[in-house]
């Protein structure tokens, strides 16, 4: 078969070389518009993304390129001409009907600054949920607040594609902290994450905050109450005195039997830092005689079921007028 245009032998009625001269194999727009958020720096592609300028240019360029059905692209590149955003050089290599074709041209990039949905909402004070962090009958510790902020930050990073994953503001109050969050579902996730890691209890409430698109708009409050006890504290729960071993799982050891117990609503008897060391002066079936480390006088306390003998070390907590003897194995685990 001969090419109808040039007369050379070809497998096609019009050879690839002649087709490349007569048909527009590839067409690119003279101007590619790129939209960038001036606050966070994200670019808008199919959605707002944290990508480089070249990635944003490439996405928008490919979206507007027109390619002939028979032109198979093997390689293409574009790069800026000069150091400023503006003029770009574009070239492509490919084949059409077994003929190699090289194409070069220029296009311009125009950058527009438009605030993204996330930044617009955040600047406008938008929020759907309040995460209230409180502690049971005590103040929050600095290390707890830091850990909570770390959990919030890591959750925000995991949900970068969520346009409502942001913190509008944080209010530090005498009773705790309030974190205002753009997305209700993120607020719920965070309440569960903090509760699981820190052994907290969570309560949810909501109220109508207005109307949006013809429907009632609700704001949700997630109250996260951290426990009043810490690892190593001595607590009393349903008549059982225990040493706290795992706050997040609410587990402890019964000081009398040494067995693991589940802590439901424990009250702190003594902090770990308040425990004092003493020694066993005498021991019988039910009691242990010790040197009271608070008064330095001999005293009697209930004997734990764990093995004790004269001269052994023992920890002592005071609860009112009562002395509580605690086997060192339970404190030093």
C-alpha cells in the first residue's frame, strides 16, 4: 500500500509522517491557571492538595491537553523558562502510525490566590464540636495537656484531606481546656482516642446552633473526663483498697490479696509520692506490727496475704487515722 499523500510504501492509506504534518496531534492551552491558597499554601487540583507548584501545573496542564487518538506519547516534559512563575517550555516525544514525532511549544502559567475552604472556615470561626477536657476532682497536669495536644495534632495530620479538620481556637480554663474543632466526626474520634489512651470517660451532648441549607445545624460537645488517679496511687473502690497499675485499662492490685482487680469508681486514698517506707517489727495471722513512718511509733495494720516476715520492707499509707500496709511487690512492679 502506498501513502495517498507522499506515495511511499506504508501500512496505512496516509503514513504517519504525512499525518503528523496535516493533523494536530497534540494541543495545549496557551495559558494554564493555577490556584493557590495564600494562607496554607495548598494548590487546587481536583481538590485542595499540599503539592508542589510543578505538580499543580502538571495536573492542570494534563486536564486541558488534547491528544489525537493515534498519537502514542512516549515521553513529555515541561519546565520554567527563568526563575519566576510565568513562561514554561513544553516538549513531547511519541509515535503515530509507526512514525516518531517530536513536538515543542511554550505556555504561560498564571497564579491566582484564593483562600481554600478550610482556611476560610477557620478564619470565620467555624466549628461543629467542642472537645472539653477535664480531670476528676483535680487539675490537669502539664504532661497530660501536652499529650492531648500531641494527639490532636497527629489526628489533624492524618486528616489533611478533610476540609473541616482544623482547630478554630483553644480556651484554657481553670477547670480544664476547651478545643473548638471544625468537624464533628473528628471531635468524636479525638474523644475516643484520648479516652482509650488515658482511661477517661466520655459524654456527648448537642444543641441547635442555627439552620444551614434549610436544616437545623447542631453543635456537639464531647466531655472527656480524665480519671483522678495515677499509676502507683492507692485507691478504694467498692470496699477494696488497691494499687493502681494501669490507668487506661483501669486495673489495679488488691493490697490484701495481691490479685488483679477492675477499678470502676475509685477514690484516691494516697498518692504514690505520699507513700513511706517502713519495716516489719512483728507479724501474726491477721496483723502486722510496723514502725509508723509518720510518727515514728510502733503501730498495728491489717496484714496483707502476701508473704511477710520480721525485718522485711513495707510501704505505708495513711488514710485518716488508719494505717495501710502495702507489700513492696505491689508498689515496685
